[in-house]
C-alpha cells in the first residue's frame, strides 16, 4: 500500500513546509549553476539551464494539474500551474497575474529573488537568465497546458532605471496559428524516467480543507486552506519536481562533459542544495540540533522522498543509520542517491550538517543490495562545505515567508498593473 513520509506531519506543519520545498527546489540551480560556470563558462551554464527546465517543467506541470484537478487549456490554467512550480516559489518570485480571457493574460514580478541574485554579477548574467533562459523555458512550461501558448516580454531586465518595479512583465497569448515548439533535448528520456511516472498517495476528498484547485485563479495560494491529504500530495509532487529538474540537469551536463566530470559536478550540486535544504527544514519546523531533530529532517528531506522512490529507510532505535537500497527507482534514474557511495559521502555529510555542524557519516556496510550509513556526532564542528557556501550566495538562503496575504479570486480583467 502506498504511503508518504509527509503523513507524519500535522496539517499546520505541512502548510509551513510546502513553500519551503518550493523555494529549496528553486535554489537547486543556485547550487548547480555555480558548479557549471567554472566547468562550462556562462554560455555552457545557460545551455544546461535551458535544457533542464524545458525538459522537466512540462512533465511536473501536468502532474500537479492532475493531482489538484485543474486540468484545462487556458491562460488561467497556466497561471495556476506556476503557483505550484519550483521555478516560481511564492513571494521569493512574487508573481502577480491578470486574466483577460481564455486566451490572453499577463503576469509580472513585483519581486524576483533570482534577479536579485544575478544583478550583482552584471548585465551579461542578467540577460542570460531573463532573455536566453526564460524565453524557451517559459514557452515550454506554458505549452504543457496548451501547445499553442506563447509567453512574450512586455519589459524585462536589465532594469532601466535600475530600481524598476515590477521587475519584469510578460504577456501570455494562446493562438492556434502559433506553431508548437519542438521537444527540447532529453525530454523523451526524462518522460520515461521513474520520477516522471511515479505513483503517489491519492488525495482524500473527504479530508477537511481544500482537496483540489478547481474554481477561480487566486492571487495567492494559501497552503493552510488545503487539507492535510492534499498537502501531503503537493509535498511529494514538489519532491518529484526537484528530482526531475536534477535529472534534466544531469543529462544536459553529461552531453557536454566526460562521465567523471558529470558525476563530480552532480555530487557538488547535490551537496550544496542538500545542506541548505536541511537547514531550512530544521528552522521551518522549529526543530533542535540533536540526532532526534536530524531524524525528523531526514524523513521529509526531498533527497529521500517520495517514499518508495528513493529506497531509503531510517533506523533510529540504536545508532542512527540510513539504508539506501541499490535497486530503487531513484538509483535506476541516476538521480541524487545514485551519486553516493563508500568513497562519496560528501553530499550526505553536507545534508546532516545542515542540522548540526558536528554530524558526520561513515559506511557500515556496502554490497549490491544496499549502502548502509551511520551518523555520529564529533566533538567539534566541521567547516561548512564549499558547495553549501556557494549556494548560500542566494538571497533565498535566508528568505522568510510572510503569511499575511489574503488570497483574492482573479476574475477576468482585474488586478491590472
């Protein structure tokens, strides 16, 4: 019988954790792209970003539409999907929407955390993100809802004047005369991955709270309005979004480097985001820094979720140990967990030290069936991993969510800029 590790959390804890998972999914690129600049340069980094997002986002967009029952082919449906997308975590990427009719609408960002991260690097990096990457990837995400949808800029960075608000604005148009774009590289292979096809616990419509996202588009999604069952499903879907994006990243990197270099880059990407995510989860759930807190973090960390995908079991009745199955769907996909091994525990060390800098991992057993890891506590803290420090460059590392907004239904023609 299917189960979810997120079922152990209360409805309130889930409502707190879901936006955290969206933000941490977004920050995967703050870890991954930092590793690519040195290896492939700005142009190579840009190409990888385009391919990973264009391949992954249509898959996970459709999955979330199915999960929350808001399938359709309209601009409104496109906008609903963005509200549950790791590419657009709420508030950090402050998307505002206007729906004119079925085929026309606009969105703009009153605040763009991603822009804040790259503006300090100069106009070339801003143009790479806001032009080169966003043009094809916005279209790919919209095409998951309607293949004849196009997203075109009204204005976008580099900002002139430099404090321009909104940071950018975009028009979305659906027209049958628009030719559907061709599938990006690796899209077919990614669609056949276990992550793309993994079955999750269905939402219980009898559970208290919202069980779907039918009805009008809301200006803001208030996760606390959803049922615990729906939030469990949303959390698991967001974890799959992270795996799909990472698989797309890995495929794009492998196409440009040697296998050894691709594995090394993948491990550094994994370590950078794993450590920062553990830190944010611990803080969001109000946990301490002991081994008991680490157990709670491990059980809901995206690296090991959804349950059954990663093949990870946690034993905490004695020494804290992880058993990582070698024949899980995650291993078959070649995702994060496949990068671990007896000689490659750095990403896992980064993860556990997101809870306390004194934790360290060691191999208990390794064979063709499983890798068993024990987690212990050193007398003194370890220095922060370089990969985590690089990811911490993003303003998202310390971003705090504000729950004070009241969602408003967006009917046709309202919320004009």
